[in-house]
């Protein structure tokens, strides 16, 4: 049993409950206990760091400190939260941030997807797969937040990250390399400037399809929302080709949930605007 | 008990046998030092051997480098040790002990004859690193076709015997038992040397897999060196580039500049200096090769700062249609449907983002020192700069921080071939000066033997036909040819040999000459290019004039190219031998001209370059006569306070002046000019005219260091408005605190350079502007400095200062030559108007000071020197060296050398390197007792000469001249034996000795008769 402190983040509490549920099911299947930080609050995300630097560091620091008191390494589900927490941690370790927060250099912060992509975890995942997704061609979309900046996030292969590809491969799927792994989906731009959000998502969908993918695997709730929620509108645009199939957008944990045969993730899958079930059932029937 | 101390040694260890290592070895050998030339790989040649063509002459790289390789191999003073690395160095200058580890080749170099049977039979393939893994080679392999030593090496990681204990096919098939798979232990050697030169070269700095341009990820993204191999005729595709993904011909190719250079994020902020020109060259060759191709270069600045480079770039643009797009790319995207690459860039015409698709992308990746050398650099305790290169010293550019250890080539900073060759010669000069007192004093020259007088004898020819292992004999019937030879007129002896070039065969040949009274020899074997000198020496040793030798190439020109038609090949060989014998029968003994060398040099010009050259010679105990026109030495250096890096040229000039005045081996004439220069290499003479008095002087070599001067602008109100000045004048103002500090300064680059009448770059002006801009901002942080430029050429480590200027707030605005800045004077105030492409705005700036970055011009006095010595000049007035790449410091006329601004605009440390290099080149000549010039020279029949001057005009070396009677005179000491004048002379008055019409006619006729 692996025990980790857990910071779910605000997105998972509301719109992205499907990610939350799939995490819950998958970690249980992997004998991982995620212990939610007591009384955790928002990490600040984009809103904080675009307004006030001190606040943007203080908000995550508070949560970090709380998790440290649990004496466990910390797993974070959302890439943005992961990055803000890592940033605060670094500032605290370098003594560039003063406040009533403690940080233990021996306790690590993991972004959950990378944690599951370590060699030992992949071994365990492999042993739990009962419905290998053989023949499912996917591209892995990491989004722009999880890799940047490398000094904070610790990525070395930031132009071509691999961890979701590894997870997809171990689940039996065929991950296809493509040039847009970490290209912006528009993030929260979709709200103030929808046309920008739409055009960025459209580009990603186009290239995913051109690469031969049948689905896109993501690790970020906002990316999932953008790629999924805007897809029907984009498919209704005048220049859209109706013959191109829709691309289901799956969290890596949903992918694993399917491969592990966990029915409990079905409600979450059903909540996607682009229904993944026809593709999955077709695949598993073969 | 006394512990024996190591003796002083004048031997030199050169670590790294690329072009720099080879050049320094040759220069040292010419100065009578013995040299150990090491290389980590199985061959000498380095990176230059991988290039296809070189800029700006588009010469074939292999054609240029293989004569140097052969020269190293043949030089009795140079010992080549391959597969070796320097592990440690103990001791002090003059008496070092070097510990060398030599890795096993598994092939005995002394026994190998290069027949390549082992390679053919080897069953195991591995990726060919020489061709950037674009194709494969065998486990036992030659690194490349011209490898020296000409012996293969075994790659044990890929060899079936070493991995699995089976096979040994190479051993079985080797005709000389040279392959020895069981003799494989690394050998540790200790050698005593006086000095060490590090010339370990560079590797490309690539960011694999993780990089934003997809190298190692997208198959059709290749590096510059990979593309170079694709372009090369000896490369994996025979010179026709192919896309790695599908083998298709790439029609649209894009180059991305500054990959892993000028990259602060990766702590590689320096500029790699050569990639702009390399990309332009590759694009030009691509366009030349395939008229339907498209070539686009994506760049930030085009750094064509070398001699004549801008002309080359213009040619690429105007004549070959290479497209230049100024936009730095952040990413390469692969089109999954076809493997094409998509580049998104900023289009300056539409001022919008544009996207284009290309079939292939070439990354102009930057340089870094080869990682393998880093442990050694650390062990030696050398000072490295922040990028890991050996820190170059301003005043002594080839010295490292450790005395007795020198550096040259790309190891102390990215540089191109001419700069590497210059640095190599400079390092040799440094070593020579250091070890001068330990020099053993022996000169190794050719022994003059008494030769048999064959003039009264009828021709008695010996013909020796070579098997060359299986190289020739595998295709051609050698014994039949030997028998055939005996039937030819004048042939009295014929024999066949397995390897005619072996030492045993030389003895046998000498025996045959003696026993049969032979007076002419024909060898039917390989190429005279590599082996003629060897056989000529054999003849000399046997007492026969060496010009009584002829060679028929029945290997490279016969068995190797007609391998599939053995009968036809044998017939062709028969004809070649028939022709060779016919010519041999008409060959005449030729006397070479011997000149006793005067061990003194004349240095014309007492600036930094001239003084440094004189001192470099003087420190080697060679006397230098230094002639300077002005009252003081120092030249331009006297006028400059600080360099960009903060060194003081004035202080250096003063220090050198003092040394020059007091050195026992220098005679300094100031206020003097040299006149009436005459003579030839080894012995020139002239008259020093000084204040009305004439002093006759003679010397063995001449170094031209006539220097340069600033261009005096006529544009932009210079001389008319007090606020308009040059960079030199601004610097002087700042250092002498004259006038108030300006609040707003505008600098305009490329004044007097890169234009129709002077299309060259003056190289130093960008750095001068950056230097002064930084000074201004530091003195007045609230002020503004605008630099209006065409390209910022702060190459090499000077790039750091460009960044510093930007960090300080200097504003750089690019202008196109078609729309230069406009300057007006309104009510006495300056107004500058310029279009800024970055903001797409028209700017109006009102500076207090307008600084013109005016370029460099040669001194006008150079013209009279050129006339006196018949030295070629570019139309811009700089001297033309013998070869812009491999002989930048030599003139085609032997015995005359060049350095400093007289060569081309350059920084002071570059002039210093050139000066020392020129001194090394001159010393190589001056340290010989006498020089022999080749007997293959043109001779004029005085009665036939009709004074038409054709020979004068057609000679590429400017050798023929008209004497007082108007008859052409060709100095045999200077004639290079090319034969052009003999062919062109309409009166047939000129004969090229050793290639007379009678000889050539006989050969042609005999060769073509059945």
C-alpha cells in the first residue's frame, strides 16, 4: 500500500468530477491510498499569479505546509496546481519566501500522471490490465502547463514528454508521436476570447486526427474541458468535414479505468460531450 | 643518489589530428622539431574530412585536405599515433613526460597494404558514424576512403569475434597477415616532449529528442554535418541528398540558424561563427545541384564577417536564388501525413505569421569542444571559459593558462578553417620560441648524392609492375604485363612485385638498376600523387637523377574503376604502360635550382602584426629586419584605448615597441621604406631608405604587414557637423572626457562597407559599436543609444557583449540596404529617420551625437609593395593569399608571407595570431640551409620569344617578366610548373621541362596504338 498526501484542486471538485472519480477508482485498484489534505484551499492558479506574486506563492504554500504535516509525499492531480505548489516549494527551499510555512526537502511533490509512469508503477499497472486496449490509436496531449517552466517542473524532455505515452502503451493502446504534445489549448482563454480558444482547439483536433489518432489522452482538466466541450461546436462549423470522426478526450486515469475493467468510471465517461463509449465498445468487441 | 632528470626535448606532442593539428605538425616539422601527432580516432583528418565543399571558394574539402594528410604521413619528422589519447602530463616546459594510452587497432599498420579484402569479407554491419549513421559500415572498417594510416580498425563492440567468439574472416583473408585479433591490449606509452599543442577540435552541440526542432525525433530533420555527408559524393547517397523517411529527393529545404548557439536558456549564449556561411554554402550547392530545389535560410543575423564572405552570400541570393527569411523559429512541426516539416515564421512583408511546408530541415547546430577531451583539460588544470572552451589569451592567442601547453583550432573557440590554420601556425611559432634554446640544431635535408651521368647513354628502361596485393592483380594480369613490357623498345629489365612501395622492393629496385645499368625507371602501379616522391627518392639513392622516373597509374585509373571488365582493364593497362615507356625513353635528367638560404627575414610594417611577427622570429633566434614608415611603431593600435573585452591595445603596442627596440635579433628602421625588392625565396634583397640614406639588406623571406586604416566617411554630414563622428573618435572622446555625455546617441553600421564599391564586411565595426554603446549606457544609464544595423556580427564569444548591451537597454534597429537611415540637419540639430521592422514604425530620433561605424581599408602604400613583389591583390586593395582556406598566410610566390590588416579587416588578437603564424611559416623556410626548387619548370627559348606578353598575363603566379631586351624571363625558383604558359605561348617558345612536346606526343601515340 502506497500512501500519498493528495491535493485534488478546485477543478476536480466541480466541472471535472469525472477526473476525480476515475482517479479514485484507479488508485484503489493500484493499492494506492490518497489522503486528501485537510482543509485544502485553492492554489491560486492563473488568477493569483497574474494579479499578485506574493499571493500566488502564499496560497499554495499554505496547502503545501498542511500536506507536509502529514509527513507524506504529495500527489497533485491537476498540472496547474502541481506547478504552483512546486513553485512555492522551491521558493521556500531557497528561502525566497517568508511566512509561517514549513517545507521538508525530503518530501517530494508529484504530478499524479508522472508518479504513475515510474517504472515500478508501470509494472503494477501492467499486472492490473484485464482489457488491454489493443489497436486503440491515441495521441497524448500534455497541455502547456505541466512541462513549463522546466526549472520548476523538473522536466528534462519538456519538448517531447513521454509519461502519458508510457501509460497509454502499458494499457495496451498505441501512442502516436505528434508535434503538439505541449501546445496550448487556449486554457481559460475560452471565456474572455472564445474565438481564440476555438481556433486553438480546432488546430489540435485537426493534427490529432491527421496523426491517425482515434482518441486523445490528457492529464489536465482544463485541456480536457476545452478539447471535449468545444468539439461539437467546431464540428458544426461551416468548414468542418462531417466525415471525420469525433475524437473522445480521455483522462489517462479513464484510460486505465477502462483497461482495468472498472465499471465505476462509466458515469464519468458518459458525462463527456464527445461520447467515448462507441469507440471503446467497438474496440473491446474485437 | 642523484635521480636522473628528464632531458630537455624539442619534440612536440600534438593532440588532435584535424586540419589544425596537421598544420601545426607540418609547421613544427619544417622548423626542425619532431612531432608526435595523436588522434583519438583511427585516422587523421578530423571534421574537415567530412565536409563536401568549403566556403567561399566551393573547393572540395577532401581535395584540399588529403595533400596535407599525405604530407603528414610522409614527413620523416612526424610520427602519427592514432587511436591514442593523452592521459597525463608531468614535468615542465622543455621537459614534459606525456603519458599516452594507445587503444588497439587489431591491425598491424606496418603490414597492412590497404587492399580492403577484410572489409569486403566481414559479415557484420554497424551504423557508419562518419556518415552520421545514414548508412552502415563493417565491423572492420576504414573510417573514410582517404584514411591515414591506410589501415582499417576493428570496432570490437560490433565484431562477431569479440562479441561471440566466432568468425575471424578478416584474419583469414588478409594477404599479409596484418589483421591480428588477439593482439589487443591498450598500450601505455611515455614520451618525452618539450611542449604540447591541444587541437582536439569540436563536436556539434545537439539537443537530442528533447529539443524543439525535433532532431532525433522527426526523421527529416537533419544536422548540418548530416546534410554535409548527404551532399558529399563520397557520402551515403553519392552526392544526391535523400530524405531519411522515404528516400525521396528533398525539393524544399529549410535551414534553421543558431541552433544551440546564441541560446541563453541553455547557457550557450555564444555564436558559433561559421554556421551562417556553412548554411549559405549548403544552400548554394543544393540550388546549383538541382535547379528545381528551393532553399530557405531562417536566421537572426547573417554573419558573413570573413574575407570575401559577403560576396559569397550575395551570390547565393542573387545568382542561386537562396531565400533568406529573418525570423527565428521556435519549433518545427512534423506533418504526420508525409513526414514534411512545417515552419511557422514572421513574414516581414505582410507583417503576419506565415507557415510553410518543407521536405527537409537542416539544423545549423553550434559547436562545443569534444566531450572526450574535457577530463584531460581538467587534469591539465587549464583555464576554461564559461562555455567550456580553453580560454584564449589576448596577447598570446595560442597560449593556455599552463606554460608549455598551447591550443589551436576550434578548441579555444568556434572558428572556420582559415582561422584554425592560422592559429595552428601561431601555436607552432609559440612552441618554437619556447623551445628555441633546446633545439637540437640538426637540419634534416636531402643528402646530395653523386649521380651517374647518363647523358651519353642510350635509354635502358626498367619496368616494374605492381600487384598491389589483390588491388591490381585481382583484375589485371600482372605477369602478362611484365612479359609484355620486355618486348617494348629500350626496356632491358622488367619485374613484378606484390607491393612495389615496400622497403624491401626499394632495395630490389636499386639492385636491378645497378645490375642492369638502368638509366630510366617506369613503375606501373598506383597514383604518382602519393607515390612518385617515394620512387624518385629510390632513384636518387641508386645514383640516378630523380626526373628519369615515370609512373603509369594502373590502379586508381584502371583496376579500381574497371573491376568488372578484367580483360579490357588489362588491355588498358598495357596501353598505359606502352605510353609510359615511350615517354620514359625521352626523359632527361633535370638539375634543380639550389638556393643558399639567408637566415633573416624582412618584415614590412611595424604595427601590432609586424612587431609580433618580428618578435616571433627573433625569439627563435632568427634575425628580423623591421621596416616601419611612421616615426613610431604600433600602427592602428596606438589609437585605440580598449578592446571590447577590455584589453588595452595601446599598452600592448608600447610593450611590443620596447621589446622590438631592445631585442638582439631585431633591426628596427622607423621613418623608413623598403625599395628595390628583388630575388627569390631563400635570398631576396632590397634597399631600406631612411631619411635620405640607403641601406642595402638581404634576407631569405618577407613578411608583409602593411596594415590598414579607417575609412573616412563622406556620408551623413561627417566633417560638416560636429556631432557626427566615427566610433574611434567617440571612444577617444569618452576616454578623454571631451565634451558632454550625450543623452541620445545614434550609431549607424556598415558605413563604407557592404556596398556596391566595397562589398566586404569590415568585421570589427559591430563590436566597436557594442563596445561604445555599453560604455555610454554605463556612464549614463538614463540615456538612449540606438544602433541602426544590417546584421549584428558579434561572432564567437563577443556575442555575450551584444546581450549585455541589450540588457543595458541599447536599442538595436535593423535597416534594409534599400532603405537606409536618413539624416537631416535642422537648425543645427541632427535628425535621424529610420523604419523599425520590429514595431513596424517609422522612427524619428534627434541625437546629440551620430556615430558612423566606418570600416577598414588597406593602406595605400601596400600597392607599391604589391608591384615590387608582384603580389596579387583583391580589387578592394587587400592582398590575395595563396589559398583563402588552407594557406591564408602564404602568397603563391614562395618565401613571402602575409599577416594583419593587410590581409583583411580583423581584430587585434586575430592579427596577433596571423603574425605569429606568418613567422612560423617563414621560419620553416629560413631554418633550412638551402632550398631546392622543383626541376619541373618552364623555360623560354630566347630566340623564339616574340615579346607578346601572353605568358605574363596567363601565369596564375605572376612569374614571367620581361627583361631589358623585352624577352620573357621565367625565374625557375618561382615557377610552379603548371605549364599554362607553355600551352599558351603562340610562338611555342616555352617548354615545360619534364613535359616536353616530344615526351607527351610519344606517350600519347604509344598509349593509343594497339
